């Protein structure tokens, strides 16, 4: 990133904004039709200038566009109150550009927004203190946290957001930057920075000096996911690495939610970008680096089997695995492969059940046999 107020967006930046806009369109529409009289909050913690030299929408403008189109398409089905957006940007020049770019959305019915020229931490504290704060009123919050480096996002703040009853985050996670800080030790003041990022000193026991920098980054990411999963109610945490097909530029996006539908919609947004052909995603596990194949469940069938081998589990357990660990929205295609191979036994209360079909209401349990 440059020090200019407006710069040229790299292709992966544009893809990230496209995913965000698609996701938010679904989020606003679903909650707008179900959350009677509640405001829906979008908080952009590192908002940027609102546009790029080569792309008209920065994340705040993409969010406002998603809000406007959701309100328009929902019409009389809209039962929520307003959509409220807060854009936090610490750099004055970028803040001024942003303030200009969002003017187009003034005077939209049910759409309220403001820009805050502050750091993420101070801006969020300001929002929390307001009388109509979603934190006080317990309204749904989606926070997009998109810093340009490893610092500025204390875990305390992230966990504060996720403690709200309907809260989700999408975080641009700089695993590379964090791994570098870890490697640089005292010269990078690593102890206090890492304590802030992870919320405690668990990194001391979990991270280790390894030969491969890629592996180190994945360790950092795995620990972060673990910390998120330890938060109350956060059952859905999904991290993916996004790459351009032409070069090696990549970054990690981490999504955390209490609700499976959130993760389903996030995957649908990713899949749409994946199918544009320019980008690909890989899962971000320590042990392997697989390119996501949204249409080929065979590799993931193996992981599903591996996760539960020798055990009898519920369909819901398989579903959570599918959501958290694979590109798929449910486990059906993977279970079908495993049943064809004869390495799972389906216990169903439907005597007429056909092999390869998995009605979640009728499947009582699934036994993962040893191969
Ligand atoms: C990666 S850019 C944001 C891009 C934007 N989210 C988008 O998608 O269009 C990060 C922005 O955060 C701003 N920034 C840096 N440190 C910050 C902080 N501590 N709090 C808030 N904003 C910060 C930078 O000035 C920069 O504009």
C-alpha cells in the first residue's frame, strides 16, 4: 500500500471487495426480513479512501451499495429498522476522500451512516459509548476489519464484537506480518504485540521456529482460529487464502460467526469469485495446502472420514465439519462418496432410504468405519 490518499487497487483487493459486497447483500436481506424493528450495523474498522484509481468502490461504498440494493429489493418485506454504517479511518487524507465518496448515499430512506476519523480502537470505543450503540441495544453487527499490517486489531476488541448476540467479523489477517514479528523477537517488541493480537501469551507455547515460512504463517493462523473458536457461541470460523492465478500475491481472510447460515452465504460469495476464473482459494491448514475445488468433494471426503474414523456421530457434527473445514455447504456430497466406498454406515429411521441420500431429519447417526 502506498502513502497516497488514493491508490491503485491490486486485483486481490478488488476481489475482496466483491466478496464483501456479495456477502453483505445477503446479510442485509436476510436480517432485514427477520429482525423486526432492529437496526442492522455494518462497521468498517479500516475503511480506506472509499474508491481506488482503478475501481470505483472501496469497502465503504461497496457496503452502502449492498445496503441500498437490499433495501430496494426487499420493499414491503423489510421489517428491520435502519441500516447503519460506521466507517473508521485514521488517515486524514483518506478520511476526506471517503467523506466525499459516501455523499452519494445521503438521503436514502432507512440508510444512515457516518465516518469517523480515528483509529479502529478509538472509533469502536466511540461507537460503543453512543446512546444508540448496537452494543447497548444488542443489534446485529457485521464488522469488516481490514488493516494494512499485523497490528491495530487487539483480540480484546474482536472478542468484544463477537460477544454480541448476532455479530460476525471478516478479518484480513496478516499471518505473514505476525510470523515476521515472532521471528524478529525483541527487536520488533514481539512480546507485547503478540499478546495484544492473540489476547494472551498462548502463542509462546504454540508457535515454534520452523524452517518453512509458509508453515509458520499457517501455525499463526491456526492459533488465531483456535482463539476465535474458544469465544462463547462462535462455532463457525473459516479461514481461506486467496490468491491470484497469475502471481503469488496472497492473503488470508478469516470469517467468524455464530450462525451456520452466515458461513454458507460467505462461501457462496467466494464461489462466485472463484468461478470468475481469475482467483482461486486454498484452505489454510498447517498440514496441507489444498486449492479449494468447489465442485470436487473427493479430497474432502477423505478429511471427513479421517476426522471421525472409528466414531458414531450425528448429521449435525458432519454438517459443522463441512462448514468449517471444507468448501461445501453441507456434508452430503462427501458422505455419498464414503457410502459408495462402504466406509460409513448410515443409521436412519427411514426404512425406504436410498443409498447416497441424506435427509437430515431422518439420519439418526453416521458411523465412520475403519477402512
Ligand atoms: C487496506 S486499507 C483499507 C481498504 C478498505 N477496507 C477497502 O477495502 O477499500 C487500510 C486502511 O486503514 C487505515 N488505517 C491504518 N491504521 C489504522 C488504524 N489503526 N485505524 C483505522 N484505520 C487505519 C489506512 O489509512 C488505510 O486507509
